[in-house]
C-alpha cells in the first residue's frame, strides 16, 4: 500500500499558489468571468496534456486488430450464457461505464445501465446477483500508471490492481461468475477460470469470420508451430491483444480543461478556474489526483462505507488491495481512479456508495465521513482525517471544475464510440440471447 508524501517539485508551485491566491479577483457568479493572476494556473501548477498513447511492443496500433477488438467487445459470444458482453457494463451510452452503483452482468434483464435488473442463470436457475465493485469507465485507460506513477502499457487495472495491462485485464471478466461467466462452467471463479477462457476461445474458433479476422489481425502468428503442431491463431494472447487494441484507442483529449491546458485562457469559466485553484490548494485534491490523468494510481485507504456483497477476505466486506495481495497491510486500500469524465460516470467510489460529485467533495471536506466502521483515523491515508474547511461555494466551484474534465469522445471516430450493427456470432450485440439456452447448433 502506498502513502502520499509531499515532493519538493510539487511543493514550490503549491506555496507560490497560496501566496498568489489573495491576489486573484473572484467573481460571485458563474457566468464565465476569468480570474486575473500574474501567473496563470497552467504555469503555477505545471499542468500537462495527455501524451502519446503508450503501445506495447507486441501490440502496435493496427486497424485489423482494432476492428476485431471492437467486434469482440460487443459480442455476447464471450459470455458464458450468451447474454453478456464487455459492453454490458462498459457501454458508450454511459461513457463506457454503466452508471449503476454495482453492475449487473450475466443473467441481467430489463436493458442496460440503471435499467438492468439482476436475474437467474439460464443454466441452473440460481440467482446470479450483483458484481461487487462499481464499473469504471474504459475511456483513457491507455494511460493507466504502474507503481512509478507514470503512464504505461503495463499499468494497474481493477480497483485492487490485481492485474497489469489492458491485454491481461481483457481476459478476466469472462472468468467471473457475476460479470460474464454465469453458471455455464461449474466451480468458483478460480476453478472455472481456465475452463471459461478455453471455452470462449473454442467458440471463437468455431466461427469462420472470427478465424479470418484473427488471421488478418495477427498475420505473423497465423502459421506458428510448436512441438511439431500448428498453434491456432485464436488463443488467449491474441484474444487479449485484440480487445486491448480497441480499448486503447478510446482516448479523450477535448474537454474544456484540455483546451485550457493547451493554452486557451477562455476555455474555463470563473467558477471552474476557482475550482481548479482550490483543487490544487485548499482542497488538496491534486495530492491524490495529479498529472494529465488526474490520478497517481496509488492504493489509498479513503475510509468510505461499504455496500454490496463484498469479496472473500471478510465475508460481506471488501478489503480492497488485500483481496489480491493477501497482505493485511493493504486492507481497505483501493486504486485512485482518474477523474477524467467523472461527471459522466456516477455513482462514485469502489462500491458506488456516493451518488453525486457534491457528495464526494463533502465526504473529503468532512474528514472522510461518514466512515467505514472498521477504519480509524490512524488507518486512513494521512491527508484525509483532517476536515478541509471548504465553504459551500468553494465546494460548488470544485464540482464545477470537475465537470470541466468532461469529453465524451468528441474528437473520436464514431466507429470507436458506437455499437456495431452486427457481430460475427450472429447474436444481438451487447445483450445477446434474451433468456434460455442457446439455440440448437449454436457454437458451444
């Protein structure tokens, strides 16, 4: 578990900002009045734009892979019961999240997002239930950081950081019963994981269009041999790289904040500029959410209350990173999320316990209250127990700034932000079969 520490390189701009804060004119209204200052917030806080996408050496951008990954992302053939895809919980209509407190994956009914209702497995009739953690957006995950805090193709994923890289992350949801596996493969998530992945790969190999698309996307791996046997081009590596190729292109760079960072002094309103100032000073937000991604990706104990089914270490509770490391020192520590597009991805925190941005800001302003009953001040990250003393108008300004981080893909091709009309399996994209077993002759 990582702890925050002041760094000298960030301390000097902070001190300068505090000295200059009294020099800035503040408007009482939110009509876009600018704030005058001897030095702009852009320079004082060393604001930087997103850089180039970091690509893995074995997964450079190729249109054939991106197109293949897009089909896979929306195809319910990946779901154990043919009724859930990646997009079930990461849909473009919800900024590639689902706007639910806790996701409903396999066996869900009623539609998508907030309308989706938990249901029963079509194989066993047993209730499937909720996914235990809030579904984060896929936007900008190309820039997830590793333990160094730097954006990399090998960054942390999931709230507990249990895997690194989009390529590995893409293989995991199909092994989870509540996300995509359902009861098609018996056993718990660990025992059924390999069976689920192998079965999905077998399904894909049985669909000629997918075989052709994999061959075109991975031409150098289409004729590989190992121990005298030809290795099929559809395997766990090519599968993960295909989906990652699509997800890695979902980068948004055109928020009002981005335009301000790029030099447009008129991009932010007066309220947003005041919020930006508070974000880096009195609100202490930038200590956890710095840099182009507005996150350092460290694992932090915020103390938020637990809701939902929980995980394994303590039944009914979610112990965060400890669920992966099995180290009690990591208990209740969760990965710090990016704040890009945060306006579009409510509710918030690992279990979606806070419904609005106003509630999130109030939680931190009150010294991380209301609190998980098992987390004391001493166990919280050291910056959090002390109330911030923000006024109501200051909290409103911070929320206004957070909303300036919104860009739902305005510069992206519609190809990347829309659901395909069809997928190679022939199933209905995203939702798949409405109920019941697959039809006779369907690949299994």
